[in-house]
């Protein structure tokens, strides 16, 4: 005769292992990927491109702010 208690313990252990695997997969799918391509992005918002003139202007303005002491270095 089979030991039903031992079988129940093994089945419950297997069920717990499967439940953990399911939860891990669900969490993985809900978080998404940082390196996902455009087809997998969820926000649908495209990033704008900055022209060379705009980059130069921004660079000049940031240099002015540094020179005036309005910006502080980031804490590492």
C-alpha cells in the first residue's frame, strides 16, 4: 500500500514550486524590459530629437549656470 501522507507532501511541495514559478513569470511580464524595442514600449511616447543648434544653445546656457554658481555637482 502507498504512503498517502508522503504523496500529499510531495504534491504540495510541487504545487508550491509551480506557484512560485508562475508568480515569478507574472512579475517578469508586468515589469517589462528596459532594453525593449519600439514595438514593446508601453508608453507610446516617442523621444524627441534635439537639433545641433539646440544642443549648442543648451550647452551655452548650462555653462553660464555653472559659471554663476547656480548648479552644484551631483553627490556620487
